[in-house]
C-alpha cells in the first residue's frame, strides 16, 4: 500500500522532508504532489484501504462506536465531518495529535475490534501529521483524481507464476502518481488467480480471472489468463457462424477444447424447450429424427420462431422483467394486467424492433386499462421517479444503480447523484385516477420535479456517466432518455439485450450475472458480446435475428457431456451447461407427457380468477395466477425486475414431490395418453417408444427397452400399472427434469 504524505512539523516549525521509513508489509510513503496531507487525497485513501468504511466496521447502517462513515467511502465530505466534527469533535486532538481518539482506537491503545495500526507504520505517521496540520479537507488548487489505470491490462501466466500489477492515478492537473500500494484489489476467480493487498497476483489454477482495482472510488480491471497445457495441439474446429469464431478463439487461448456436437435428439428437445418452452410431440420427434436433410436443424429453428408458442413463452419471460402482476407489491390490477400482457405478447409475435419496444414502454401515456405500455410506469410499488428509473436502467441497460440510493456502489463510482440524475428523467410522470375502479391515467405533468433529499433543490436529469441535460418546462424528459438509450452508439442498450438472450438460451451470460453490466464486471468474451450487439443494431434491432445467430451456432449445439479438458469449465461455453426446466416448462412438460392439465387460479385480488382447462403454464399472464407446483419449483414472485428472482436450483422438496406426490401419481394413473395406448392394443414395445419420445424426445436404447419389456412381462396381470410405473420412472429421471 503506498500512502502518500508530506509530514509537517507541529506548530511553527518549518516543513522538512520526513526521513524514509522502513516499509511495513510493502507499504511505502511518498510526498503527494508536493502538497501537505489532505483528507480527500490521503486520509480517505488510508481509511478505504484499512477497511474502516466496510459493512462490518464503521460503514455499517449505524456505524460502530457512534462513528458512521459512508459505505465504501462514497461520500468523502460526510466522512470528513463525521471524523472531525461529530460528537463535538471528540475524535480529534489538535493540541496533542497522538492522543486523538480515533488514533488511540486504531492503535488499540483503547479497546477496538478492527485491525491494529502500528504506531511505527507510515499510515500512523501520516494521520498524526494530518491532525497536526489542522485536519484540512483539501488544499487550495489541490488536483482532483480523474481516473486510474492498471497494467498489464491482460497477462497470460503459467500456473504457479505471479504478476505484480501497477496502478497509476491521473489527476486534473495532468500529473500521474503510482498508487499501486494504496489501491484495493479483488479477484473474480480467486481459485484461478489470488491477489494480495500489494497488487501481486498469483496464478493458482487454469482459467481466467478479472482483477478489479479500486482507488478513491475510481476503478480499473486487469484480466489474468492461465492457459491449460494440452497433451497435443488444439483441435481444428468447424464454425457454423461468426459466433463460433469468437468462442473458439477464446477456448484456444484458454486451452479448452470444446465438446462434440449434441445428438439430434438432444438438440430437438433442447431447442423446443429453449424457444417455445414446450416438448415436441412424439410425431414431431419421429419426423425430425428420421429426417436426412443436412439443414434440418436450421429449418427447425425457423419453424419454432414462427410458432405462436414462441410469443407465449417469451411474453412469460418479459412478464417477469416487467412485473406483470395484479397484486402486492406492484398492484397493476387484473384488468390492466391483461392489457399489459397482450401488448407485450403482440409486440413479440410481430417481432417489433427492440428499440421501438423499449421506447414505447418508456414514453407511454394514457389509461392503464387501454394502453398496455402505460403500465410500465405503473408496475412499481410506489410509482416514484427513482424506482421507475432504477427499473428502466436495470431492464434496458443491465445496470444495478439502485444501491446508490442508499450507499455508493461497491466497485463503481455510482452514487446518489447518479441515481437521482436518472430519476429526474421520470420526474414529470404523473398519475390521475378516473371513475373506473383502479384505472389510472399516466400523463405528462409539466410541474413535476424531483427534489434532492438533502439540498431540497430540483434535480436535473443526468445520463449515467454523462452530462446533465437541461429540460425545457414543456419537454418530457422521458423522450430524451429514450432517444439516448436506444441510440446505436449507446454502450449499454444493445449489449444488455444481447447478453440477456445469450443467458436465456445458454444458461449463463457472457456477462455474469446477466443483469449486472458494469465496467468492473467485464464480459467473459468482449469480442463476442460486441459482435452480437453490432449484429442487432445493423439488423434494426431484430431480436429474432439474434436468436437465429445463437441457435444456429455450433456453440449452442454442443453436447452437455464434457471432455477431460473442459470438465471444470462453467464460464467459457466449451460445452452446453445443463439447466433445470423452469417451473412453467416443467409443469407443462408433465401435462404434455400425461396429456393432463392444471387448474390455474388466483384468489387475490377480487374478482377471483379461474382459468379454463387446457391453459398452459407458459401462457400465464399474471404473476398472481398459478399453482403450488409453480411456487415449489421457483417461479419468480415478480416483485423486482432481477433475473435472480427465478430460482432454478433443485431442492429436497422438489425431489420428494416427484417421489411421493399424490398429484403426480394421479396424473400418471389417470393419463389419457396411457389409456388411449392401452385401449388401442398397442404392443409393449410401441408403448415404450411412445413414452420415451413424449418425455425425452428420443427412442429408448436397446438395453433400456429390454429392461422395461422384462418388467412389463413379469407384471402381465397388472400391465396398466406396469406401464404407469414406466411413466413415473421416466418423469423422475434427471434427463426429463433438465435441458441437456
């Protein structure tokens, strides 16, 4: 840690250069720009590095010991006042600086839970000097930190090697300073590359890790690659399209040979579930598996994208993000929910350009009972500008700025001013009730303003990472925000949806988490994400073009079976990552196999909703309508727009449902499919084929088929029950519950 300091001798003595101290744990002090010590550039850095403003210390909600600092040091002026002025300034002793309460605590001369600050350390001497100088916040004409850089930005290492990172800070006066030892470091993959407080990174395993560097609320990243040595040269790979070229280049760099292509049966089941959320029928499966056309996969993709069920399934996905739900906490109400859902589904069915889709949602006005898109501003719990803006930014930019409402972002420089600046674009959104129950008109309110919670002054609209926009009194700021957002050069919009679609189809985003885009969380494959974003823009935001690119790629069609070299890979798409069927997919799949149906209902709010027999789970339009099964298998509550609200993890309760559920047993016992097959006097072999095709989209292997035939033959007197046992057993397989 380099802590920069100029030591001024106490009282009237002239300033002299302090003698060089022996570094403590690699810590070294130098003079900061030739200026005396200040809080903003020196003390604040020490507090951040020592962790004083962390959640477990004084950055907690109330602050330990009565000293509350802003979390992650996001508000230096408030931190300065808390340290020097709160509690009647009792923490500072300007007469005897060494006896300042905060120094006695830090050195544990008085009881203190945090790490000890040795009195011989350079940090301690700098802090004493700062108190002796009168605890200045900043000095006249003191330069302001503008940015930091880290080098190398990308480095390839062998396992066991180390790399010292170098961090430089650039200031407003054009000067640069080495802050390697003062900066803080975190590793995205500590098992691959661990990083010390000094900035020295150690390659511990094969793979890739991004090192995030922070210094005084500025951040930079370095990528460390530890290629896996292979016993032979990397295989020559065939690419279906440009997507594969980018993926293969990355895999070659990492030494991760990809798996083989999946079988036709695996692809068939995978693409049906991923594109329309349903299983293929046995007839569709037979037709595809027997088709000898070399282009049958591509043709199937085109057919699925054109089916009505595509709009059903993706309206469900967007319903999660847009919080299409009648009751608490968003309270869109049943009539508005149906209007909202129909608007979303119709937009997807006509393949409305994505930029138009976003603009219509952001700028819509009118009755929430008649204008579906107007519910975008309604579907927030409090209908306040901040929540509307935070939702818009999360959905359409993938940026999580909402935390800045309460505290600074942990790694980005986003703070309350950024959050409020975005909220100001929605400050003129007004709501007016009508005589119809629960109807509201979303309108432009020219007098609408957003007041700063501290200064009580009107907040001006400000783009994230950009400039303030001066809005005229009769201008709707939403129009300007939507134009900025959907502009082809916007660095967030196209990349965000490209990343989401990749996540929806492959189970993991190029940026992970899929809705956490930020500079300090760079994409796993930057070139791939940039290519997909540019393809979307150049094709006028045609989302189906994006689907085709990804679905037709060899990367999407890889087998889920890893090879010995990529078995540990979960981030670089060397093989397809198996994913559990979503709650709605699984419910529909069980109903498809057994040819039964669910009864979907909602008793909140009144009037109660009961959907007709035959309605599919993937057609549900209201987050309040459902079944206990959907809740058990992780359907999102639609309380927030976060992707993480959907829980696709497995649990013991889910396993018990498949093993012991009376409901599942009833579906199998009373299955119209089995009754029809048995009544038609189909042979045991034909029935077995039908069950496998219906549930797994493939014919049984010879050994599988023979085992079932033997089992049924032993139970001739209870043939129907034996066939039912087969269906129950197949539904309990991992192959049925997962997309592979």
